[in-house]
C-alpha cells in the first residue's frame, strides 16, 4: 500500500465496473448497452480483469453466460463496495459548498471593533469562511479578489458602491492609573502627561480648541502608526490618547481605559461599507451587509 491507503495491486477500475455490470446482467451484450460501449470492449475489459486476478470469472457457454464460483463470490463483494462509492459520491455532491467572504478594513477597526464581534456572524453563517485582510492600504477591488470593505473617510471611492455605516466622535482616554491620587478630585492636568497620537496631531488640536484649553501643546507627545497601537499605549499608562468612540467602546466597558473628560467632538470622517456593484447582490455579501449594519446600529459590546 502507498501512503494514501489504496492498495498498489488494485485491479483496473474500469474493468471492475465492467465486470460488476456484466455480472448483474449475466450478458456481455446487455452490459455493453448499459455502459454505452461495444460488446468487444466489454469482453476486452473482462479478459483484462481475469488476467490481473489469475482466475476465470465467467463460463462462456454457447447460448448463455454464467459466473464461475470465483466470479459469483467476487461479484457479491464488489456490489456493496460500488454502492458505498455511489453513496459517498452522492453525499459529496449534495453537501452545501462553503463560501469564502473576503473582507478588508483598517487594522484599528479590525482589532477594536470588527474582530470582537465576528464570532456572531460566523455562528449565524456557518457555511461562510471569513478572510479578513487588515491593512491601511485602499485595496483595488477590481484587481484583487475582495468582496466587501469598511473604510474610514468621506464616502467617495471611485468604482465602488458606498454606504454610510456609522459616525464617530473624539474624546480623550487614558489608563485608570492616571486618575489616582489628586486626579480623582479634579480634572486631569494634561500638561503633566504625554499626549498620544496616531499619525496626526489634528485630533488633539480640535479637541483642545473645543475644550478651550490653551496651555497644552497639541504637538507634544508620542506618535504611533495605528490607532489601536495608540490605545494600547494609553492602556499601558504611557499617556493620554485621543480616542474614537467606535474603537474604544470595548476598552471602556472592560475598564482598561477611562474618560477623564466628558467633552467629545464630532469626527468629520465616518465609516463606510464599500463593495463593487457586481458583487453587492451575492448572498455572502448581502449576509455580511445585513449583519454589519445591524451591529453598527446596535448597542456596543465588549465581547
């Protein structure tokens, strides 16, 4: 036997099938009709099988065909074997095919919002396998095999159908450890802590202006390449981050981050669901759209 578990000396499968039909029909002529081949072809396959086995399977009498004792025993064994092959083939053909749903979004949303909720979608749609691509790059849907994306911006994406998914707002967040001691009794003094930024200082500048805090430099502090890294740094007590509500809901609910100030400012960009027109009607895309829209509109979760 080889590694796959099939014997090396297995007879030719076409010859086995021909023998099984001829044994059931007790006639090479009727077997040829059933198999849509010539009687000569049936005789050739039977001789090939007999040579392989080293036994005679049929008695070729003047007016009839009879199985030998060996042929009779062999036919009895082959019949259920072919039935099992037929049953296995039918079961495979009727089994629902799994679909792959390719989703792309930015790392921060994938880490903080989408992935913690994704188990619910998978449970609701067990025949769909999710392929999540987390990247800051805007994937070209026309060139790469992508079904749906969630983007943070203004909704204008060439060649894509765009649907506003959810809005966001900005407010400072920090580790609870920064609010110990005197900070429990008064507002957190931002001058005493580094500001944490993701790529840009604009969000801090906007919030400080709305809060009418003029003695804090919005440029100072540490910069991280991704919002989820910024929030991790805040949870580690490295400073105060400007959080987006959608991204910090879970951390706030779990108590890993807190809001030292009540003030929030609206976020100009929003989250958009995008897809190609020609793939929007696919069942897997429609299922994901319905699920993600419901989650975007529903209550927050820290699951």
